[in-house]
C-alpha cells in the first residue's frame, strides 16, 4: 500500500495498465485486495476501463470466479 501511495504521489497514472493492457484496478480486484481497491476508487480510478479485448471489470472478475469482489465493484459502479 505504501509503495502504491508513493508512486501515486510521484505522478504514476492511477489508470495505468500492465504490459498486456489490463488496467491495474482489474488486477487489484482479481487478487481481492479490497483495501487497495477502495484506495484506487477514492483516488479516482476509472472503473469503466476495458481490457484490450473489450472486457469490463465485472466480466473480468467473473472469468476468474471472483463473485465477492464483483459485488464490491458493483457497489461503486452505481
């Protein structure tokens, strides 16, 4: 968490993507890092991003059978 906060304070893009084009917020949710996910949301991470093949975060979580995280994400999607 401290490292992510440091990166953010030093200009890292909150909506950055990995080398495969997957938004980092998708990976945080997939790994079920709830506190870190909430931090990203508070800092303005875009939950409407898509993977390169057009998958949204809910669909991404379903692919990995992360239904509990999908419920948490839905609360922030409205």
